[in-house]
C-alpha cells in the first residue's frame, strides 16, 4: 500500500500559507496549491483534499512535492517561455482610432490583417490580427463583413452598353429569354 502524503508545518510555517492566500495577485492554480498545503497540514488525506478542491489527487501530490522542494516560494506558476508580448499602448490605440475614424469618413474599410500590417509598419508594434480585433471590439469599434461583390461600384451606363453589345453578339439576332437559353 502506498504511503500517504502528510504535511506538518511548524508554527512559523503555518502563517505562511494564510499570508500567501491573502494576496490578490495569485493565479487560480497557485491558490489551489496553497490550499492543498493548508488542508493537508490540518490532517486531511490527499483524496479528501482533492474532493474538497475538485481536482485530481495527482494535482494535490504535485503541490506537496513542490512545497517540499522549495517551500511556499515554489507554489506560484513558473514563468511562461517565449518573448513577452509588446502591449498596444495608449498612443498606439489613439493613432489606430484616429486612422479608423478618418477612414470611416472617407468610406475606406480596413480588415484586421491590414490594420496589423499598418501597426507593424507605422508604429513598430507586432500584434496578431485576432487579438487586435478583440482589442478594437473592447474599445467600442464594431466590424462588419466587407462586400464580396463590386456591383455597388458598377456604372449603370457602362452596364447597359455592355448588355447591348452582348445582344448584338447573339446568334441569329434572337433576344435572350430563359426559354431559348440552352
């Protein structure tokens, strides 16, 4: 039978989880790990703690091993790999808002990838098109689908001339009707 994990904190260590849990900047997983240590110190078993915190017993055991290896300082999440994102600052947002306002007055529409490219070239900001769309939505900008057709830009005079030219090209001079179109 496997040996059960127990945590026995000293008097000085018992204050650490309480002070740690009082912080407001903890992620949900960090808070969960600290709660695991606190409940195990009170004599609960791994399965009881897992039931209380609605997690897997492996999660509870991992929190105990983290705590045993590095104390309360080992409970927070490890830093994420990769380059940190450069935020879209207030100056960048105001320049983007001005561009969109001026473009809207001129009847110009922008796609998110085109705005992303504009930000990269003009402002030196790297951002994904999806995240940019989300930020614009939060700032109150509403997008709409661009038209798939250019019929709204067609010149009616040129269209009529093209229809007349097509009628002249029909064989035998028959007018085009749905019955004889085969």
